[in-house]
C-alpha cells in the first residue's frame, strides 16, 4: 500500500513527522479521511483528534485545537496553534480548564468575553473527547 508524508506542527514544535497510510481529522464541515493520492486541498479544521495510521500499521493520535489542513500530492500538513500528542493529554488538567471556561462563560460581561469563553469550552470539550478516544484505542 502506498503512503504519504504527514507533518503535524504546532506554534511551539513539530509534533509528528512521518509516513502514513491514512489520516482522519475533524474538518470544518465534518470528519475528513485522507489517503495517498488525495486531491490537493486547503481547509480549516475544528478542535479534535487527528488519527494517523502509520506505515507500520500502528496509530498515532494528536489533539489539535483547530487549525489549517493542507493536502498536496506528496504531503499532508496540519498546522495548529496548539497540538498535543495523545499520550501527553492530561484529563485532570483538561477538566480543570473546562470548568474554568464554564465559569468564564457564566461571568462573561461582554460579547467578546462570551465568545472567548465559548471557544475555550469547545476546545476543552474536544480535548476531553480526544483523550477518551485515545484511551479506547490503547
């Protein structure tokens, strides 16, 4: 089976670089599945899990807090401000951050505060869901 180069990059570091048979991630309009030979594409992605089926058949999970996906004939690139390897996700920290976002939502005094709190809550809920998916696959 053919493979394609995959790069997952956060603002701080390269999170994953390697060859893959398949990549699944949360696109703006729904779940996207990318195989080698996919047509070129640029789209936004939502917060959630990026699942990478590596060349050897094993899987890598990365949580992204949204970002941009670029698919080219020989490379898939995922760019995100925040990306965390599945094994580095911390459920306790994610739950604390979710509670803080819920509190900020209750105390929002302006539309900007409300939008920011809603965004943070969405990201934390997606991170917790990604963590649970990662644990089920182990």
